[in-house]
C-alpha cells in the first residue's frame, strides 16, 4: 500500500501530502515536491561529474607524478587517495556512485522499505543485456569475421586509410540494425582503434571520428525495430514494424550517415592522405585478417558464436533466458580457449552499472521532462527531445514520451527522430556510447573532453535534424 502511494507521488506531485510531507511547490506551471527537487539536484551533480571525469583523471595523474613516494614507486603502487581519484575518473561508475545519496534521500523522506522497493522495481534488462552482448561481440571469432567483411569493402574502395575510415564509420553503424547498436559500437570502436587510431591522428580528427561514430551508431540501428533501446521502447508502444522503421526512418538515417562522413572526409582528406603516406610501406598500416599470424579460427566455431548472438538478441527481453544462454556460452568459450581472446568482463559490467544507475535516476525525472515536451508543436518537440537527450539517455526520454496521452503521428515522428539524432552529443546520450568511450579513450592523451566531443558531434546531429525535418511530416509545421 505504501509503495503504491510512492508511485503515485512520483507521477503526480500534487499527492505528495498523502505521506505527511511538506506542501507541493509550484514554479512556472511545474508541480514538484522537495524530494523531486533533491533528486533533480543529485541528477545534475551526476551529469557534472560525468562531464568532469577527464579533469579528475588529469589531476590524479599530476598528483601521482608529484607526490608519489619512492617506496610506492618501487612497489608500483598508488596511494589510497590517488587511487580513489582514479576510481572517480571512471565514467562508468558515475551514476552508480550518485545512486548512494539518492537512496539516502529517499530513505529520509519515505523510509527504507520504499527506497529498497524503488531500486528493486527498476527494469535493468537493458543494462544486463549490454553486459552480455559486449562480452560476446568482443570475442575473437566475431571480431575477425566482422573485420573480414569490412576489409572486403575497404579493399574494394582502394584499401587506403581513408577507405578504412569511411567504411568503418559507415558500414559499422549500419550493422547495428542487425547485431544491435551495442554490438555495432563495440565492433566499430575496436576496429577503429586497430585500423585508425593507432596511427595517431590529430586531435581534431580524433574527436571528429569518435563524434561521427557516436552519432552514426545512434541512427544506424533504426533500419529494424529491435536493435536500438529507443526503438525497442517506442516500436512496442506505437506498434512499428521493421518495414515501418525502414520506410519512415531507416533510409533517411543511411543518407545522413553518408552525408556526414563525406563532409568530414572532405575536410580531413589531406590529413588522411598524409597519414596513409606516412605509414605506407611500413608493413603495419593495416591488420589484414587474411594474413593474421595467429592460428586460423575454424568456421564452425565462428558459426556457433553467431548463433549465440542471434539467440541472445532474439531473447533480449527475457533476462532469465539470455543470462542462462550466456553461461552456456562461457562453457563453450573455455572449451575453445585456444581460438579466443582473453575474455574481460570488468568493463562490460561497469558499463552495465553506468546504465543501471541512469535507469534509477531517470525514473525520477519524468515530472519535468514530460512538462517540457507537452504543449509544443511537433517541430518544437523534436528540438526539445534532441536537447534533452544530450543530458539523459535517449531510451529514458523515449519512455517518458510514451506517458503523454493523445499524441498524433507527427508527434511520434518528432520525439523519435529527436532522440536518435541527439544520441551522439554526449557519452550519456545513448546506451552504447559508454562502450565506445571506454574502448577509445586510451587514444586520447588527456582523456575525452566532453565539450570537444559535443561540438564535433553537433554538425552531423544538425544534418540528421534537417534530413528528418525536410523528408518527414514536420515540414508542414
């Protein structure tokens, strides 16, 4: 009974006095309780923490070089406080860390029973699925077959560094419509690291590349109705089929990806050509799968990996099934250990923690997000959705939009195109982005600066915004 009251409070702040708490506050038509305000402040602090992780990491590095005693240097150990700073600079733990003060605040207002019930009743299926699919797509058979496919296309385009760059940023994200956006992000980021970033591009080109990757993956999964978290939510609620997705959104997304990549290629073509010439003849320009020095992978092992991925994607809404399937895969992995990379689960689990924390925080932000989307024209909804996505996961914005009744087709189109177009602006804007961030950040000497990432992603975001506007029902508004 008490839990049902709390659920009503979250959706309808005007009922806040049912638990004998302070009266509802009002501001510019918004109704909110003191608890809503506290949860919003904690959410803002979490976002600021996310945007500051590179500064914390740089400070920890300077402190380590300046203050580390010789004894610790000999033992190759860091002091406790320096280690804490490095821990706080990990973007994946940010929202999980800030769940702690949120939980304490909830206990103070409503008691431990309701606080525990709220945490326990969030839907963490997407977070767990991402842990599993990241581990699967990072296995050697999947990486090698994907690299062979992309290598075939890149060599068909001449095999230069520019060809690899363009192919990875085009074909990789579009594959997300079939192997999920998370799988696409993991594979594209891994291959970009091996085939492009290891050749030390300039900082401007490095940021342009990761920005294109984030934006393209965000829209590359809309050719089907199952590959993107935002698509899964809205397609289920508004009954969109795969055919609907391709005809209404998919072909526009593909055109947007090509236009963005081509414009950035034009701008950086001289640098890409110089990088190609600089490394030509070194024997290490590209890692061609056909001549890999390691032992070849039997075809049947690759087929089993693909079957596991297909099965787990097909059962992605049923955690008990895909978790059990992953455990079976681990047994198969150890049985074929001689043909595998070392399986690292720490990073996938931390990325899962990031998304789980975002789910906990996002569930308390609907009172102001929904208000910002209501009473706007479809074009205004599209712009608002794109802006909100930069500071909240686009799947969360999509879910909150489904709570607004009596939306027509134009509004459905507007909210969806807004959230997918804005999914590359920040690391928290789209569920797969933390995976790409973790894989590629080692190629940025001072860490990935969120401001530089935002501005590098702004142009392809606006290109998609214009395409979805001109070729959609919003053009009449």
